């Protein structure tokens, strides 16, 4: 009986903890600990934080590591059938062992429907898709979450465009909110600040608001107004690419100004600047997106039948540095062939009818693609071949977010990346 009792689980006390594995790790030099952690998937490192207090302390001190940008975590935002969900795939694991896992969202009761504004340094910014009032900051691997304060300036019948990013110089995260609204009055029935064109409401007035998330103790979380938005209007979606500390947007065409523009917002200087476009034609239509590939600003130009070209700005801000890097032909994944009868309208974040989204470039040089919010595909640009990626537990409908997982928080300096 005594031997059986010795095998029973016991609660680890602080004294027992000090003599366990935590003490062994504490005796190792910091660079060796960091090297050990760099070889583990970020999901495994996150689980180690909950083993005991000393391990959590060690991981907090030495664990400011990230999953590799070429082997990222893929967050799958599910919006079907009712409640939103967030799943993930860790591509740093062996491909045969990769399984889809689901996060438990602590804020699900207060914000059951949400949009992913952006992912940066392991942190997600989420917006309430039902009421547009709530914004959350969330690290899915440490489960840290923070409801951001509401802005005092609220408008009736508004359209919102969000952005979220981090600037290396200031070491600050910022949330950008561009509000297009009908007027300052919320009770007036007049047509103040709004008119209709071709059956769609056009908003004349705007305001740019920004929230700074800093590690400084003397800085409170509060929104600031930067005045009116630029004269052109952005597409009603979150910023498309964070490059060089700048958020990037695409403008909507207007009756007298049909030309679409690329516009950046500098997170340090807090100003909008127009970015030169590539001379590839067709950029005045809704057939392109901006994406960050290997740290460079890229324009995905769509053709007919799912074909696309990827143009890369090799020297940021220099028009002549744009060059066509990839051309991807038509492809229909097997998963789509089996589900052609499924309606697309049930997924509200469908990318304006686009067949394929460009996600990232993997470590082996393959381009990761998402087809119709249903199938993940790897494309080999050297061989021109496609490979369907089949993972256990993959949701039926999803919107993929490329996420570099970390253990950091907004008040923790993001120090190093270990690949």
C-alpha cells in the first residue's frame, strides 16, 4: 500500500518546485536556455509555462522567442455556423504530426462574434463584429487578454477601418481606427453628412483615432484624435500589410478619381503617405491585395480563372524597385471539387469572391495559399506544382491569419527572434 501511495499525484509546492526541473534550467547559461527553447514549437513552450512557477519565471526571462516567420503558426478564424472560433496549426512541427487545435477564448461570452484586425509579434487585435464598440488585445498562447477602452467620440451610422502594428524604433504597439460617419448628430433625421450614389450610402465626414499601447507606467490607455482622414477613402477592411513600421491600405475608386492608390500609415510619425504602385496594369479594379512576404511589401494582382502575379517592392518606397517575382496559374484543389455545391454566402469574410489568398513564403521556398476559405495549398514556384495540405481537424470554413507565436505582451519588449 505504501508503494502504491508513493505513485499518487501530489500537489507541487514551492519548496519541491525549487528542487525540480526548474532548478536545473536555472543553472544553465541564458544562451543555452534560449537555444533549447528555439528548437521547440511555440505551442510546446506555452504549455511549459503552466508546469510550475519556476519554469514560468525562466520562460518569462529567457522565453522571448518566436516561431519562425518561415514556419509560422496559422490561426484559423472560423465564422460558421454561429459562434466564432479560433483554431491553429503549428507549421514548425513535423508535417505528419500537425493537428488542428482550438483555443479557448476567455472573452467569448462578452464578444462572441469578432474580426481579426491584425497579428503582430504574437499579439492579436480583435474587433467586435456585432456592435463595433469592443476591441481586445489577445495573446492566444499565454491567454493574456485586455479589453481596450472605448473612444469618447462615437458616431451614428458609421463605417470603420482598423489597423494594428508595432514600430521597432518607438517599441510601441498602436491601434488605428478610421471612422467614416454621417454627421455629429445622433438624433437628427436630416441628411447631414451623408448622400447616396448608385444605391450605396457615401459618408462625407471622417475622423482618424489612435490608441498607443506602451510599456511606460506613466502612459494611460486612451484614444487620441488625429483629425480627418485623407481625402481618398479606404476599402472597408483592416490594413493589409505591416512593413517597415507602416500599415498599408488600398483606396476605393471614386467617380471622378477612379484610380486606386496604395497608402501607408507610419506608426512613428502618425502620417499617411502614398506609396508608388507597380506598372503592371489593372490596378484600378478590385483585383489586387497587399501582403508582407519575407518582410517586403508585395502586390498580388489577380487575373482570370484564379491566376495571379506577385509583384515585390525590393527597395521600400522606390517605384523602380517593383518587379514581378511569381506567376501562379489556375488550380482547383480536390477539397473544392467535392464541395462546389456549398454556398459561399454563409462565410461573411469571403474575400470579395477571390478564389485564392496569398499567405506567406515557407522555409522551403513554397508559397502558402488559401482557396475559397476551405483549403490550404503549397505552391512550388520552381517546379510549378501544387500540393493540397491535409491536416486533421481542419474546420470546414476558415479565414487564415499568419501568426508568429510569442510569449510576449504589449508591455514586454520584443527582444529577439530565434529561428
